[in-house]
């Protein structure tokens, strides 16, 4: 049997890795990949808790999260392409017009 | 302590998943990051298989490691962004804030772990016999078209909106609402 606490710890570590990636990287593409890491950590916890409780609702939620992640990746990458066409960069530090 | 093959596989997979996630965050070259992410997604798919979610295992490989990562690699190929390094220009404030955020998240997770372990050992959770079709297409499909019919339909609208949005953002010629022409 897989320990549920182990699932939680792995999921937390993966989520924090994603957070660190979002905060220290400046390439918009890598920031997107870090967001995917966080979504996957949440999915892992959903599926692990679904197994712990013996219901399938957590798996359904993970499935919907995947759907949203696919939509998010499509729109986000389109935004990055539009940004690159206009600014010739994907460095988020150079796209700070809306920053206070 | 004695480990069953399943547990052994779980711990090995955990190491692979964490290592590949670190690679995604820390490597300089975006292409290496993307390929590490593919490996990471496959490791997470392995977790799904170990947790009796065989349908999600297949979806994870096909949709995530297949479709979404191809999209990522396509964009990397299209843009050819130069590697930017990790620590080089990251300010101290970012490092400090990252440390604070990571510590807070790990602390809150550590608070939850004992409760989960208690729940597990109390026998309230983890039934020995799972319902038929657990994690398989039949079980997921039954639930998806009965209890979760409304979220399912909303998801279809979401995908339609995302498709229109991606086409709008990605089209050639005018870029965005400002409408200045591109040279090509």
C-alpha cells in the first residue's frame, strides 16, 4: 500500500518546486512550465486522496484540471507568441509596462 | 523495514519526479526544461497508475506528455529564446520572497500530514475493496455523464473559448487590439 502521507509530502515538494520556478525564472516559457508543475502536484494530491477515500470524485477533478490546463497552455502560449512578435523577447522583466 | 514492490516503485518514482521537477526549474536551456517536464509528467503518470487511476494514466501520457508538451516545444522552436540563467540577475528580494513562500507552503503541508496519517490509520479511509471499474473508463465515464454532467458541459465551453482566444492572439497581421501592422 502506498502511504497517503508520502503522497502528500511528494505533492507538497513538487508544488513548492513549481512556486520557486515561477518566482526565480524570468523566461515566460519556463514560468509556464512551472505552472504546469504546480497543476500536476495538485492533480497528484487529488488522485491520492481519491484512492484514500475509495471514491472517484478526486479523479474526476484531476480530469477537469487537465482540461483547464490544456486550455490555459493554448491561450498562454498564444499570448507568449503575440508578445514575442511585438517585443522580441520572452523575458518577463522586460515586459513591465503595467508594473507599479 | 520491508517494502512491497508497489511501495518500492512509489519511492523510486518520487525521487524521479522530484529530480525532474528540479531540472525544469533550474536548467538554463528551455529545451532541456521542456524535456525534463516530459519526464516529470511521465513520472506523475506512474503515480496515477500506482494509485489505481489507469484512465488518468493514459490521459496524462496522451494529453500532457503528448499534446501540451509538443505545443511547448513548438513555441520554443518558433521563438528560439536564449537561455537566461537562474541566479544571474535574480534580485535578492526575489530570493527572500521565494524562501518565505516555500517555507510557508511546506510548513502548512507539514501541519496536514499528521491528520492524513491519522485518518489512514483510523481505518476510516482506504477501503480494501474498491468499487468495480475504479479509475477505469467505465467508472469515470459513468460518473462524468451523471453526477458531473454540468461541469463536463462547462468544460466544453471553456475549450471553445480557449480555442477562439488562442486563434485571436496568435493570428498574423494585427497584433492585439492596438492594431499596428507587422512588417510581414
